[in-house]
């Protein structure tokens, strides 16, 4: 069973976006969701109750379920994430070096031809999606 597909279809029906999910040591299952305007505690309770029933019906094995927002340092996973958060500060770690560097912090400057454009101190760095290991928003205060 494709748990990602199950979660995406279920959450989309409730108006939520699946940001990420993970299995933790000891059988824990974490689900990170988002929606325009942000996630409330009530959203987490609603989704947790629904997923508990859904996982029982679909025989998804887990010990503990955690449902939460992705936080201020939200991971960027899909191309749509990079488009949605254009102009915001982000940290990107690459698999292979670009200009002898693997870690970048800058403003998301758009998506083009399968790559993310990142404005790093006035210099545009083009990072192919296939080369992105991890990407997160960098909170600004």
C-alpha cells in the first residue's frame, strides 16, 4: 500500500496539504500538514481522529500517531512549494556541490526548467531539483 498516496488523497478531501510524513523508531507515525492560513490545534485533532479510523480500516501498523503543522522552518519538497514561497528566505542543501558549495541560504527567486533559482546575496544560484537533498524555509524575525 502506498501510504503517501493514501494520506494525500485523504487530506486533500479535507482541504489540507500533506507536507511530509515519517515513521519514527518505536513505531511512531508523524504527519505534517498545512492549509492556507495555517494549521490550528482543532485541525490536528480532526485529522488525527480521522487517520486513526482510516489506518485501522487500511491496516496501517503504527504505535503512536502525531499530527502537526510543518512549523516555521517548513520543508520544501515539491516544485509547487518553491513557487508558493517565492521571495522567502530558504536553506537548501545539495547532493553534489555547485560552485564548490553544498549549503546555500538565500531568497527563493523562482522555478525554471526543472531548477530552483536562489538569490544568495544578489547572486542567482540555479539548483536543479534532482540535486536538492534538503530544503527548508528559514524563519525571519
